[in-house]
C-alpha cells in the first residue's frame, strides 16, 4: 500500500531511532556472544559460576 495515499506519515526521526536501536541491540548481542564464546574456549564456563556458591 502506498503510505502517502493512505495518509500515513512517519517522521524521519522515528525511522532513524528505530534503525539506531536495532543496530545497538545487534551489537550488544554480538558482544555478549563474544564474551560467552571466549569463556567457553578458555575453560571459564558456567560450571563453577566463577567461585560463587549458590544453594541449589
């Protein structure tokens, strides 16, 4: 559907903010993935919780 004919207008700022938020989210997920991957390779996985004792 043609948005102009349907009288639907979005400010450019809204579109820019949506793209910026999606980009920041993707970068954050990639950073978290990198941290998890590097811990798994170095042997510092989640098995010992890095010395923290939590009752199960």
